[in-house]
């Protein structure tokens, strides 16, 4: 058993029982990570420099916030088994353009497209308590035991999370064909076959899979972006829902959807760069062109 798995598994019951104290501790742990792990700090700053106009001081402040957000995410995970997600939206989420969610009352498949900001997993799960089954794809972790444990925590609140593999994609398609809701992250091309797209003055590969699936099932796409206001309170921006075009040119239809999402994501990141909770060197790992 890996050390981090042992630590998380051992501490999870206490974290779930006393979340307030652990959110404060996670805030401090993010500060420690920023100051004691220079590689992680540099990566976070490099990620956010294009979003701060090249202002290194602003990028440094935003990077500290991003690493605090990463630490608090693990507290979020530990609390999921004891959350009442049916009331989470009312107690913990502030909606921006929430009126757009009225479209969820209409029958038919829905794709929720988001990014690694705030805690999109928790926010989108809360919004699915409007009568729709929920399935989402996440990146596989190593070692496998760690990945399985994270999947269990993520799925403890009612949704079902799958790794991004053939079985996971099949589960998503089955859910959409039944009129359910599927959640995708659209900011990281973990399979390495994405589309080169301009964003924040850079060229970056973004995944096409979510848009290919949405087009294939004619799903209504909801772009949603989460921001952590404080501890376990979130603001969720609900963008205008749309459908991926279904012309005779699938490649062009998917490319248009990717570019549309990239533009929305850039707007959200510019509002508050500190919400982008990534520790990899994003522009190097996903850069292209």
C-alpha cells in the first residue's frame, strides 16, 4: 500500500467528521507546498503567467491560491461519503445564470463539460440531483489501488466515476442513450490525441472525445465552471447550453465545439487564475503548434 493511500484511507473518517478543521489545515498545507516544493511552485506559476498578462507577482499570488485549492480538494473527497448531495446545491453553491439549468427538465441526453477549476466534480454532482443519473470520466492514477480508492470516494455521493478507458467510454454512451448526464473535463488531453487550439495566447491540445460523444448522441452540452469561494462553498458559472453541429463534416463540427469551449474556459480562467488547480507544467505537457 502506498504511503499516500494509507494516509488518506486512515484520515478519511476524521476529515469527514471535522471538515472545518481540515479545510483550515489544507489551506496551510497549500502554503507549505508552495514554499517547500519548488518544482510544483514553478509549474503552477508557469501555468498562470499567460493568464496574468506575464505579471510574475500576480502569477505567484495566483499559484499560491491554486495550490491551496489542490489541498482543499482532498478534503472535499474525504467528505463525499457523508455529504447529503440532495441539499448541497442549496447550502454550498452560488449559481451564475442558474436559470439556464431549466433545460435539464427537458428529456434527452446531457453532457456537462468543465475544467479543473474550483471543484467541478462536486459542483456538477450536486446539480445532477434534478432527476438524472450521472456518470463521469476521470484520469487513471498510479498505482491502481490508489486509483480505485479515489474512484470509490468520488462515487460515494451518488454519481458513478470511471477511468478514461474503453469500459468508461461505453458506460458514458449507455448513460447518454438512456437520457442521462455525463460529465467530462475539457482542459487536459490525457490521451494525447487532442486538437491543437489557441487559448490564452498559446496553442494547446484539447481533447476531442467529449465533443465526439456529444455529437454522436446529439446531447445538449452544458459548459460549467466552478470557483471555490471559501472552503466548501462554490460559485458555478453555467454557460449557454448548445449542441455540437451535425453537418456532413464531423471533423469541422468537433473542432468548432473545441474552440467554443476553449474560449469559454479562457474567459473563466481570466476571471480568477488561482482557481486552475493543476500542478503539471500545463503549457509544456499539452502545448502544440
